[in-house]
C-alpha cells in the first residue's frame, strides 16, 4: 500500500475513533495543523530524545532550550537570536540571571554536539545552527558517554521503530563503520571561512588600451 494511501486511511480511522469517543467536542476546541497556523516539524520520538539530552547534561536540563530554539527556526536548522533574555524567559528563566542560565545551557548544548554557535552584534550566541539530534545522540552512544544507559537508548530505538523511522539506527551503523565522523565539525571563524572560500574566475573581458600612433 502506498505511503500516502496508508496515511489517509490512518487519518480516517483516527477521525472515526475520535467521533465515537468524543462526539460532543466541536472542531474549534482542538488544534490541528491542517487548519491552525504557527506550527513546526519535529521528530515524533521527541520525548525520548529530550530524556537522553537531559541525562547527558546531568543536573542541568537542556532539552527545553533545544526545543525552544527548534521552534524558532521556521522549519530551518538556522536560528537568529536577537534577544537572549526573551529566549531565557520562554524557557522559564526570568531577569538578568535568567539570561546567564540560558547562555550556560547553550554552551552545554554546543559542548555536547547539539548546536554550533557564532557571536554577533546582538549577543554571544546570536547565530545558532541546530544539529540533527539523532546524529548527536548516536555519536555519544558510540563514544559510550557517561550518563547514557541501555534502557534510555532502547526506549528511543523502540519509539523510532514504532513511528517507522530507521534514521537513528542507520546513523549508529554508519558511525560504527567509520562512514560518518564520530565527532562534530571543528569550529571555524567566519574570517577563516571567507579566506578559504574559492573565488569564482572573472568573466569580464580584458580590453587592451594602447598608445595611438601619430599620423
């Protein structure tokens, strides 16, 4: 059965179940991306991903900061942070101290390989690139990082299988086989990146100007 047809039948089945169990609840009391605005795409096993992330960071949870940045990305891995205090407040930390806590958690996320950051005129972490969380977690699994346990990773694998995604399993296999880098990309300054960027050859015509001969 084609994936589109299977998805359609599954949606019809869920709608029928909802009408049977909650026939008294009108459509305007529920939220669905088919008619509501302001949504983003996220991996379905997110709760299991968040649990792994917070275990890696021990007593300083980081998953809420990661999720907030993800939701700011407009379905893009690139995020431009114009107000750190605003992002901190969205994660539950108010005041000046809140911004400091937020920056601390962003540093932990970057150290654990879940983000790349660049400073800008608006702050130390103005420009953020979000790493595929499956890849970051797979790297920690291969490195046998402290904080991970078999139960937590098994739960993530089970959720991936349940939702029909083999991405995490494939990344683990690729890392073990040496087909993917087991470490994040080394940080590079913008000036270095610009200097290393090859220049396109000029297509302008060269006009030779000579001295005009006297008659």
